[in-house]
C-alpha cells in the first residue's frame, strides 16, 4: 500500500487558529452572543485604501479586453512590482537589493513553509519558543520530530528574545517585530545574530512581515540593514499587515544572489537559483490583479494611505498596552508591533484565560501556549480591530478584572 | 555549513518553458521579428468573459468598504465556491463529491507539486513518458533520482497511453486529456487503472485540468465517474484553461474522505485530513476576488461564456489537426484536447524542428523531447491562439514544408 508522510502524525491535531475558531463556534452555538470582539487572529479589518481599489478595478478591466488581457505571468512576479519594491523598500533606505533577488508570492505563510523545499533534511533547525506555529509545524512535516529541531528558550526573564545557541545550528527562524510577543531586535542585537551566522555557516530565515509597525528608528526594518546579512539571510515580507492584503494574498521573499551554500565537494550553490527553480516548478505566479494592487502601495498616495492604516492599528496597540499597564498587568510588545503580549492575570494558564475572556467578556484572544510551552501563562491580543471595539474590549476587561 | 536539498542538483538546468522563452528571447534580440505566433506554452489568449469581470468588480468594491471587507478566508476556500463545484461539476453529472472534499487553491501546478508533502518518501512513483514536467521535477526534488521513479513508456505504438505497470508501484500520476499528447482515456481504459490501483493499494493522482475540452461523451471528465475511484484517487481541476484564469490563479483538488492509507501498525489515516492539515499550515487561501470570479463560472451566463471560449479554442485545434493530417503528417490529440501532438516532419528531432519553425515560420511550439525521451521526434502545438493567427501559422507551415 502507498505510504503517507508519517511526520504528519507528530503534529498536534490541528493548526492553532483552527482550534480557536472551533472553540468560538462552539461557544456561539451554545450562547448566541452578538457582541463578540475579535482580538485573536492577526487579521486586518480596515478596507483597502482607494488607490489600491482603483488600481484593481483598472487591472480587472485590462483582463476584459483581448488587447490587454494577461495570462501566465512570470513565476517570480512582474518586474513592475519587483522594481518598485527594490526601489522603495530597499534602495531608498540605503539597502542594495536588486529586482532579481525578489520573488513575489501568495503569502509569507506559503513561503516560510515552502522554503524548506530547498534545504537539506539533515540541517539542525533552531526555532524560538514561543513561535508562529507555521515554522515549527512545517519543519516537523519535513524532517519529523527528530533531534534536529532545537527550541530557543525565549522567556520573560530574557525579554522574550533568544540567546545565541550553544549547540551547532544550521538554520534559524527569526521573526522581528515578533509574532506573537511583539518584541523587537535592535540593530545591535540583530548584528550579533548575523555575525554568529557568518561565523558558523548558518542560514537565517528572517520574517519581517511586521516591519511597517516599527516606530523606533533604531530598530532595523530589514535584516539587510546589517552588514553582510546578504551572505547569510533570506527575508520574508508581506502586504498582509501593512496594506490589508490578508484576503488578497501577496508577499515577497528576498533571496540574495550572494547567498551560497557549499556542497561536500566544495562547490558553491546559489540559493537564489534554487528558489527560482522551486518557484518556477511548483508555483505559477501571483494573481496579476493583486500584483497591480501591490504596485499601488508604492505610489505617493498609496504610501500615505497604508501609513494611515498602520497608525490606526498602532493607536489600538497603545490603547491595549497602556490600559493593561495601568491595571498593573505585565505587558510586552505593542510599541513597534500590532501585537500585545501579556501575562495572564491571577496566574491563570493561557487556555483558562482564553475561556474566561470568551465567556465573561466575549473577547477572543490567542492563548500564548499555542505558540509554544514558554507561552504558557501568557496571552496575545492584536491591534487589528476598530478603535471603538478595542476601547469596548478594554472596558469589559476593566469591569471583569 | 547549512545544507541544501541536493536533489535539486539532479534536475535539468531549467524548467522547460523557461528554456523555450530564453530561446525565443535570444532569437528576437538577434532578429527582431514582429510576426511571431505563439503555439507553445499552453496559455489562453481570450479575455475574461463579462460575467466573470462583473463579479470581480463587485468583489473589489466589497473590499473597499469596512462593512463588506474580507480578510483571511478559509484555507480550504469559501463554501460559496466549494458548494457550486460540488453541485455543477459533480452532483449534476451523477458524481457524489461533497464540498468538504474540495480544496480551492492557486493552481494545479502548485497542488500537483505540493501533494508530495503528504506522501511518504519510500513510495515507488510511476510517471508517464512523455509527461507534464512538473510531476517529474517535483518528485525528483522530493525523493531524488533514485530507483523509486518508474517511467511508463507511452510511445506511438501504444497510442501514447501507458500500460499497467508490471512492477510494484505505489503512486501514479495520470493526466487525461493528456498534456502534452492530447490523448484521452476511455471509461474502459480508466476503469482498468482504478481496478489495478484498488488491487495493489496504489494511489492515482489524476490531473483533469483539460476536462472542459472533452467532446466525446464516452470519455470520463472526472475519475470519480469510475466506481470506487474515491477509494484510490485524488483529482486536480483548474480554472486556467476552461475559464481563462491563467493570470488569476485558481484551481481545486478533490481528496475524497473515503481515501485512506494504512500505517504499518494497521491503523488507517485519512488523506483528506492530511491535505487539510497541509493546506491550513502552508497556505492561506486563494484571493477572495478570484474565488468570486470562479463562482461566476457556475452561473448560467458564465457556463455559456466559458463554453464559447472552449469552442473557440477547439476550432483552432481542429484547424491544426486537420491541416497537418491533410499534409500527410502523423498527428495525435486535438479532438478532445487543446493540444495537438505531431511527429516532426523529415525525421527531424524535436529541438531541430523547434528551431526550424522559429527561424523559418516565426512560430513557437514546444519540443516533444522536453516532456521526456519518448517525446523525441515529436512536437506539441496548442490551440490557444486566435483563429487568424492559427490559420496564418498553418499557411506558413504549408509554405515551408
């Protein structure tokens, strides 16, 4: 009989957010409340800005006439978009990334998972704890729950930042601003990781999906702000959170041409070539209309509009952060990140606090333990709701705690 | 040093269609012709029908107001689309497929590649020769060029259809109507494969991306027309070729709930559950706007419009087929498929004929050998150009041969 990939049997039963959504559905079917406030999954709520909407209508029209219709696009993405990204996200910030180092795709979730396709199964992979579950789950799917996965302890004592590993590590996933803790790495801190990586021949998979939320100028928005990071790091970026594309699906991954791995025989292999081969074989490009939408993000008007959206959400983050601090709760994140990470009150564990918030306050958050055992006793709240609902959520918390 | 997936080193240098496009670019830069006719890559050229365009404009508008904005959708796809597929593509044809057996994704190329994620690396995989290169390349990426890949000889003598394997096979990729040969499997022929598969505990990966082109009522459009195929087959379908979505990206995969694999300890595992876990972990759903576009395919107006597109292309297929037959050339396909597969004239090999056609006729086709060694000496032409250009291509061939 044909065999399945038995690594799947080592995964927890369901993906965290499916588990939450099942719990919420069960609650609603038992008690049909209408005033639920969702501060759980990191999903945006503001509509797409008008410059982006205009661009999409225009792209839909292009698809409706034979002269301007577009079929298959380049698997790596259209150059009209890759050139804008290289210019605005990198060149204008003094970083040298060329369009052929940029790969447009349908989401960072896909890319941070699929990147494993080009890596060897014998690598030792380091993953922070707590962590965005996709890195861990996709690694388990690929290499199993073997001794090759090293969890980097990120606890409150360490400010939820990982320390450099003492053991041998080949690949490390880093996500800053961090999901779920909202913590950031200073330039100095990130420089330490880049230097460690260059010394050890390790690869950094850097998830910068939340860079738009950075307010502090000393926090790097890209790992390539650090010297020589182009020789040891792949960077993942997304249009989901800065421009509200969670329902449209667009992201990009930077694989520098200077990033090489050495084979046992000493010859060098370019990761840019490998990823290009992977994407052109297993992916057929991102929707043309969505690539035009992403292009609009880089117009003068688009930049102002997405900036306003980020400010809107950051206002919510500070409402949550400051209100909970005022209650004397222990709170992290929310300053350069849309995520606020808090210690559950009354020493509650994560799911117990989840249940209390759901039952008593009709608020959906995310239990910290869902991100790893170091998340036990912590809880994530997101800034992605309206000002009104965020304030109402705080009122309910103040009434109940 | 971190290691790459060295299976990539066993792949041919570049994906076939990238190779062709490089050859064409080189030709044009050397001789800047303006009358090139593309009958190479299987890409559509007709604009999207008006029912689909209307539906997309309306979905873009929904994304522009806070009341109707949609963020993350279900990873498996919206039920409004899955229900229409279950109804129109299956139930109305007497096939029992439920919406939770249908997974919407961004393309069959992704899914036929990614499906390997849930399969064991110790399976023996059978792949036809010639074949759509994605099956072979993604299998090599995953398990290497080991003895576990069995090529099924599909040559002219066998009508380009595979015979049942004599050796043990765990998984077989079948694509009918076939890309590249345009051949089809009758119900009787496909039944033989389903029975073989059930007897041997094998899995059939059935790519039905071209089912809309089937004219003959005795040719199955879905493998589930064969009794008990739901216990041994996964089916891939696409909106690319029937509805012109090559630039929009939408497809779906059917994983029946009755499809099980047995572990060594005897317990059964549902492939539907595995694929759901894979998709919810490594994929974030298909663009909402594109799912609304796909939904419009199933309206009465949409069905008429996409039917007309298919007829348009099939008219081209018959122009190519009949004209080449009249020249006395040996021709396959083009009757239930947008692909015409021909024996190169004057015993030319595939790339030599490619070069002649490009240089002398300014026509781009696809060399059969790019699909496998049994394709050597054959050539694929597609029906996806305009009537005018297809007729002009035939005129040029008639002048030169």
